[in-house]
């Protein structure tokens, strides 16, 4: 549920009954009819069936989360919790404080027979209510009209109830020998506390049970996260849409490089250009864009973006467009600002590209997720060894040893890949055996993103390499016989990248 700010009231709101009656009069009828069931909701229904089968007979509580204060009486733009979005089909800034409840259904003999999905939310208020004109957080005058119970039911294909009925619904039949409750705790602290109170009042949970209950809640969250490892066909289309929009935004950034150089504070100009296209094409950016020039590119998560751009530098742009359904791309390109790599820059770039090619080749069913990193990092380590940067006497096999080696990670400390989807680092709660050690399967969407980062103060490397940071990242979907590079439309080889920059972002 929404965070509250406890502060003095400075607004002068009319409170008289005559004014309230006046505000509720003489409005045209609202548009009639109901929306059709959305495509997103049809796929969400199939996902709920998977969850239902995993937790028979239990009541499952999946909150959207609430509004969060940005400053004083202003809120951040709302984004629903990923598990909620995945199981409802609601994206963008839809329905803060809503809670999806999967209510168990039983046969006459008590055998579990699936779940009924019910969405509890704050429906559209009548125009004769004070909320209509006076509530600056949820009122229609202030933030626009919300759906009605009927329209949300038609759009999503679920039952709908007012949010005020949630507590009684959660408490129904809960108790020793009764219905078990599970909640996605991190989605909404207030809803989690409500579930705990219901459990406590029912006598279903004793103090000795508290740890077991927390673990049960965690198991639900982990299951919902792990379920997203393999994307359905609709999700893959959303990912392709996100990547295509991202590629267009990258073109726009490259076109604007001369302007970014001329204006100063060019990293901010790059960030702004990408953000403009992301906001226009979808919901916005899927994560804070990294627009890192020169030395800043050696800081892996450089999001300050305060630096200038100059000819002769490299620009590392790591950014992704998020669709209205919340599926995000995650692409990185490293480009010479003036269209020409120096010999040292090209040397590093081509080593990273070779590593990425090895990682891409490892993205195929039957391989393990960790094989992608192993393939890429072996190339990285071999180049570092050939360049004389590893400790004296260390062999390739020794540096690749997970326990006693890893010296190469001084220049690439991150992994090569992660799952991608409704979160930029998707499926983060999945166990290691399902993620890192898990087998790649058709429908998984991954990044492949090796890099090399030579800090300017690193005396281990020759002067010509200091201050160079390169990362190349693409988004791929695992297919029946390999993988499909969703971002392959963007230039990758050094020659292609130079031509792209010189052509002002136009691709052949």
C-alpha cells in the first residue's frame, strides 16, 4: 500500500456540502461499453495456471506495491511489482495498491481444484465523492480516471473487488487446519504486515512457526521469479519490440554525437536523447542509462553521466527501452566519438568482440548458463596473457582456475550474461541450480556482454591502454538449435561501428 507523508496541510480545500454537490453535477455520461480482454491478460492466465498447480489449496497474495514518495508530496512514477505484472498483464503505471489474490477452489470432497484469480484495487470513484476532486494522490481531477470493477474484470479476465474488502477475503477460512496464506513480501510491506496480522489472529501461526512462514513466503517469490526463466511467445515478441526501439534510439544517439561534443556535458546529452526516444517508443528506459565517455567507461555502473565528450574518446552506451508492458532491452555499444578507433582502442575492442562471439556461440540448448561466461572469459584471459598483463609465470589454465586463479578478473570483474525480461536482471530470486548451473532451454532470453576496463591509474597496463573501457552487449533468445540475436541489427565489428558513426547513425 502507498507510503504516507505525515505533514502539515497547506492546501485550502472547500469542504462545504453545497460545493461538493456542485462539483458532482452536470457531467456528461462516462463512455459506455467495456474493454476487450487484452492479449497480455490471455497469456497471464496461462501463467497463473502454472502457479496454481505449484501451490494447490493455498491462498496466494501478490501485491502490485504502492506509490513511493520522491520528495515531500510528490511520488515517483509508479511501476508494479514484476510478479504482479507477470500474473495480471498490467504494465506501465497501472493500479498502485492493487493486490492479486489467487483464491483456492475445492471439489465437494475437499480436493484442490485450482484457483480463482481476484484483483482487489481502488476502483473509479463517483463524481459526487470528495475523492473525485480533492484527493491529489488518487483523485480523478489530479491523476486521471481509474478503471471500474467491471472494466478491469473485462480487460484482465479476473474477478474484481474493492480494495476495502481485502482483509476479510484474506482471513476467510484461515486457521489451524484451514487455508494457508502465502504473500510476496517484498512487493508491499503493508500488505505483508496485513497477512501477518491475519495469520496471527487466526491462530494458524505461532511464534515458533514464524521462520517457517517467512520461508514459505520466500518460496512463493522464488517460484514466481523462476517461472520467468523461459519466456512465452508473447514475451519474446515484447522483447523483440523493446530491442527494435532500443536500436532506433542508439541510431539517434550516434546522429547526435557532434551536438553532444559541441554542447559540453555530452554524457547528459546522450542520456537525454536516448531517454527521449525510450519515453516516446515505450514506457521509458528499463534502467538508468550508462553514458560513459573515456575513463568513465571503466566504472561499470557509471550513471552520473556528467562528463564531456571529445574527439578521440570512446563512448560506452549501455541502455534499453522498456515497453509499456515493462519488458526491457539491455544493449551496449562502444563507439569512437569521432568515427575512428585509435590502434589501442581497436585492439581492445576486437578482443572484446572475439570474446562476445565465443559467448554467443555457447548460447544453445543443452549448454549450461555458466558456459556462456566460461566461453567468453577464456578469450578475455587469453588476450590478457598474450599482452603480458597477468602475473609472471601464470598460465591460461591457472588464471581460469576458479579457486586459485581469476587474475584476469582485474579487468573484467562482472559476469558475461544474465537473464532478461520484465526485469533487466530477470529471475534474480531463482536458485543457483536453476540459474547459473541451469541448462539453457528454448525461450530463454539472455544478454551476452563481455568487456575490458583499464583504469587510468592502473600501472599494470601500458599507458596507451589506460582509460579505455569497452563492452559489447546483445540480447539473444535461445532457439531449438542455437540462439537468435535480437539486437543483431546494430553494428558490432570495428569497421561497421566506424561506418555507422561516420554516417551519422544511418545503418546500411
